[in-house]
């Protein structure tokens, strides 16, 4: 099949979270299977300034209210699936990709509506069989596909239902959506706003999300963000497919950014990474090292972690946190590191090399998320022999078996989190510790398993479109 994979971010060109990793790894796996795959993303100014190896492939005129807007499609061919960049400086040249431009609350809506329409134009030029859309930024692709009569199936993947792309109804006129689409049933209206997410859920041929448990959760009010009724209605078109990780990139046996290579059959050199992390983080050696690599956001359970911190340290554990995000959380973690010097270390930035050293050097990997559609951190940690301690939700429930491939807890309370850490502490450096780490390292989280399921979804969507 000819598969066009549309996303707002793709590693390594631009990445702010797990979507960027998925948009690189899944298309590459599909290309290895013989499919003709291309990934399409905006040509952000930050990307263009870093690259001089993009080739001009095609150009087109994108319909826009009262006019047409010229667009160039630039191509980058690397080792995996080729990347197509939508180049239109008026929409993508300046500013952070997800930020409002000049304080205009509709700017992001116009930007990604234009991107969605350009995706449809390219899909027609290239002759795609299916267009795989990802998160709200591509939510209008199925809408414009219907308006333009695109003969390709549309698949929409929910990576995080918490981000919906909702805008005031005046956006309709600014992006060329007919007013008759501003309706609740099979339209873009959602509680009086234009919703990119709602549009995609209503009008895509097939829906997926990033883990089986999250697929079930989002059909309930606590997790559905007001869209649970629509998702229940479309439950037969919705499939939860667990994300994977790039097992070549994440491999402690050939990772030259950690202290020493190791494997499931010989994990002893992992101790060198632990000692190196103790020194780098300025920790006093003592109990197990709890590692956290995360975006500092409410969803990630940072409030729970901070509330539980004194009790966690009372168990003898040490804490290392790497991440950036909410300024209030950054300040709180900086204070914690100063208050508990030698027992808490916080690195308030994004740093891929340091993340790898933490994955390799930690004893346990902590993810107390309030909700987690899939999560990649726990899979990477298992790959590096650092058993995760997680709240049982979403993809964390699907990837961590309590007591066998990590530890889990149900309620997002201090008592539940501390209890899970205490149970993990009993195993640390005791009988069964080596077995636990080896079992984690031998799990298969490659994209091969997930690609099988996506191929089936593509086949259904393509047949339906034909």
C-alpha cells in the first residue's frame, strides 16, 4: 500500500514528545515490510534553518478562503521512510510550532487547518491509498478529504485525548469550512467550538489509539474528555494498538552514551552506570535510585510525586528527575533538590544523552501518571533493566505486570505510591532482583508487533475508500 503518515512532529526534525518518536519508528517499520510510506509534516522555520539537504518534489495551490495559497513539497530521503515537508512561510516560518503567534488564539487553528488541507493535496498528487492522521493537528484531514473527494482511506490515531484543538467558531470562516459542518452529528461542533479532535473522531474511516486499556478508558466519562459518547458510538471502528519503541536506538548493548554496554545475559556492567549516575547527580549512595524522565505536566502525576517525596525518602530511596515543562513544577523540584541535597537531584531540561544515563543508572523507573495513553518511558526502562513502578492506567497497565515486569498501584494516592515503592525495595538487591531485571530486558516492545495490527487497519480503511 501507499501510506501517507501525517504528523505535526517527527524525530529528529522536531520533537516535543512521544508522537515524534512514533512518527519516525512506525513508518520505518512499515517501509521495511515493503509498503511505500511517506511521512508528511510542516516545514517549520526551525527545521529549515537546520537543513540544506531538502529536495524540491512538487508544488501546488491550496484552496483557502477567497484565494489559493502556493505550497511547496520538499523531500528528505534518509535511511527510513522519506519525509515530506509542507513549505509555506506564512504559516510555518516563525515561532514555536505549537505556540500562538502574536497572541492570536486562532493562529494555531489556521496553521494546522492549512497543514491538513495541504496533506490532502499531497495525498492526491502522490496517489496515497490511506492517510494516517495523528492527534488534533491533523484532525481536519478527514474533513477536507471528504470535501475534496479524496479517494483514500483515513485513519486517525488518538495519542492523547486531553489535547483536542478546540477553537472559537469564527475559525470556520478563516479556514474555509462550510457552516453546515458546524453541527454536533458528523460535524466539527463540540460544545459551541470548532474541534479538530471531534471532527476526526466523527469523520475518519477508522480510529486507533495507543494501547488497548486506553481505548477502553476513553469510552468512559473520567477519561473521555466529553467525547466518550462519540467513542462508544464508534467503538467498532476503534482499536487500541500498543505503541512500540525503536529497539535498535534503545539498546544498552550498543549505547555509547552510557558508562558501559550490558545485556540481559550479562547485566553486571549496569553497575558502572549506577555509580556514574550517583556521581553525576551528586547523590549519597544508599537505597535504590528512583529515576524519572518526563514532561513536567499535571497528567504525569508530578503533584503526587511531590506530595509523596518525604515518605519515599524515608524508605531509603534516592530520586533523580529529568524533565521540563510547567514552571511551578520546575520550581518545586529545584526546591526539593536543595532541601534534600544528596538524596534528590533535578535536571530541569530536555537532554537525550542524560536521559539514557538515567535509564541505565537507575534502579527503578517511576511513572505515577494520572493517565497515560501508552507511555514509552516504561518500555525503555525495561529495555535497560530498570524495572518501572507505575500507576495502573492506559498503556502502563498493558506493559507492566505487577511483581514480574515491574510494580504497579491503582489509586493515585501517596499511600498507594509509597506501598508500591516499599514492595519494590524488598526485591532490590535481594533474591529475585537479577531475575526481575533480566525478565524486563527480554520483553519485546519492537514495532513489529504493532505494525501487524496497523496493516490490518489500513487494509480495512483502504477497502472502504475504494
